[in-house]
C-alpha cells in the first residue's frame, strides 16, 4: 500500500509499504480520511526522520482478527485511536490510561516511525477502534481524536451547569473547548487577540469573545458573575503571561487546565499562599483516555457536537505538499486528507 513518509524537513513522498498480516487481536482499517494535527505540523519542519504521520483516522473496517473481543464488524465506519495502552501499568489501572507508561504509537515494518495514518490502511489493536455512525462524513469522523483530547480537558475542569468559564485561544483546540463546555451547560468567554477568530468563536457558540490586549479580562469576567470569577480556565494557546492571567481570573476553588503547552517551557509567577487561601487548582490535560474517546465517538455519531466548521479543507491524498502548506497556515483549523479508493485491493 501507499504511505506518506517524511524524509527531511519540508520533504515527503509516497512510499510503497508492505502491510503485514493482522494479529488475532487486531483490526485492519481502510483509511477514508486522516487529519493533519499539530504533531504532524511540527514534524513537517523538525522530527526524527523518516516519519510516518497521521493519527486522526477515520475509515472502514476491512478485516478482523480471530480473537477480537469488541462487537466491531467488517464494513463498520470507525475512528482509530493511535496510541496503544498496556492496560496493566499503574496509570492504566487508575483511570489515567492517557498517561500509560508503555503506550506507544504504532510502528510499521521498515525504518519509518509514527502513527502511520497517512496511508491507505492501518492496523489497530481491537480496543483502539471505535464505531461511528455509518452515515458520518469521514472528514468529520477524523476529528474524534481531537474531540477526545478536549473532552478529557473539559472533564478536568469539573464543570457544573451554568458555570462561567474562560477559554484562552480560539484555534481548533479552543473552538472544541467552546463547543464541549457549552454542551456541559457552561457560559463561555473566549480570550483571543485575533478578531477573525473571535468572530468564529462566537459563531461556534461562545457567549462572549474578548481581546485580552484591549479588554481587562478579569474585570469582564467578574462583571458577568457578580465578582466571582471563572470556575475554570482552559489554556489552549498563549504565552506565560496568559497563564498568569488565568490564575488571576479564577474563582476560589476554580481550576486552571493547561491543555496547551508553552514553547519554550517558561516558569511563571505563582503565589503559594493564593493557592492555599483560595483552593484554586492547576492541572494539565494530555491526550485522550479510552473513556473520552468513546464519548467523542458517541457525540459525533449522535450529532451532539457539530465540528463541520473546523474542517477547513479536504485535500486529496496525492496533493500532500499543498495539504501541509495549508495545514500550517494560521487561517485554517483542520486540513484533512481524503484517501482515494482506486488502489484498494481487487
Ligand atoms: Zn491530534
Ligand atoms: Zn499502561
């Protein structure tokens, strides 16, 4: 089969990959769509090469191993999670399988490493395959993985109905936080310097969108809810100043969720006494759990979250150079490859 391999910065091409036989606990999926996520966008300029990217995968089940213990059937439309979980380490046993000590991204035969979804087929462990509604647009189905990661993040925020929350940044991850926090019944204020993105955030369901460089965010939040502050702040983008600001606008007992990372990693000012007296919490959110992935598959299949505004372009697999140029452009949310069918085995 054809796989898209990066061999150097800004350099990639199709290579013929010999797909091995599936093991008894594995599923073979014919890839229909695969999103170009931040991991692949970063690898576009810097990683260990050769790299075989693609971890936001939607496809059709083509073969099932003899010992697969899920109810997945040949022909099912599925999303594929790209990281394995050992199931037995401390974290897997304590509902934190996203932090699995032995999880790894699938490798394929040959020297290229990576999740290998930029391909005509993927082989996945049975528990990594999640059924989607058969009618779902595969490009939207490929968003199951980012939705699952953001569900984990919103879960860390421990929201109650009617809570006021702030989402910092209105890139695709900020947009998903808006939609999922709204589903949790929260009032959502977006902090985003770019006017175009603020408009998109409002269209996506944010209740308010402010420019943190023009508006006093703390005052804005407190004016809305009687001086209480934000029950949760979800940091998806910004620098160390934004993280410090997040701590200032939290309500007592509120939670800052560091969903995004800082590049470079930068220490911030933190008052231990403020944490002591106000019981604010600071946590992160990393990857997805099996639970959050199942929830993402459910929400997308049931149509309870609309992600169609987040697929900026659907690009035929063969136009990979164009697809990556568009994916790294700031004016796109997600660029998704659509794999062609004509090379399927006869
Ligand atoms: Zn991703
Ligand atoms: Zn584990």
